[in-house]
C-alpha cells in the first residue's frame, strides 16, 4: 500500500488505484485500503466509486474515523450536506479532533 501512497502523492491516481486494488486483495480486512481506494477514485472524479469504497471502509471497521471524515468531504462535494454532517458527527464521536473542531466552529452537536 505504501507504493500506492507514493503514486497517489505524485498525482498518478490510476497507478495508485491499481496498487490499492492489489492491496485490497491481499488484506481485505483493512479499512485503510478501502479508504485509499475511495480517495483515489475521488481524485479521478469518480464520485460514485469513491462513495462505494468509503462506505466499504467504514463497513469493514466502524471505528475507522478517517473513513467517516473522507465520506463527509465527499458528501459535501456531492451536495448532500445532511449526510456530510452525519458522517462528520460520527467521526467526532469516534474521537477525531478535526471533526470535533469543525463541528464546534459550526455550532453543531455530536
């Protein structure tokens, strides 16, 4: 997966996507792999694929706060503000400080 991260950071999202898929085959229990597939799909403008992979990340590990944060960002970009807040609130309840701070700034309880 580290090689996928290197390609992602370099803007080679298709190669990152390929490597993340391989990582998912080798370690299907890892939520972070599905999260990375989601952000790679999002970077390529594939919102529905991103949604699938980010949901898979949190289905794989419901305590994976980063998955909820990335899902909130995607929902916001897709115009689904209610779902974005719901995902962000979940991340905040899991202890994600960035989510808590964002919600606090906007006066939203978690």
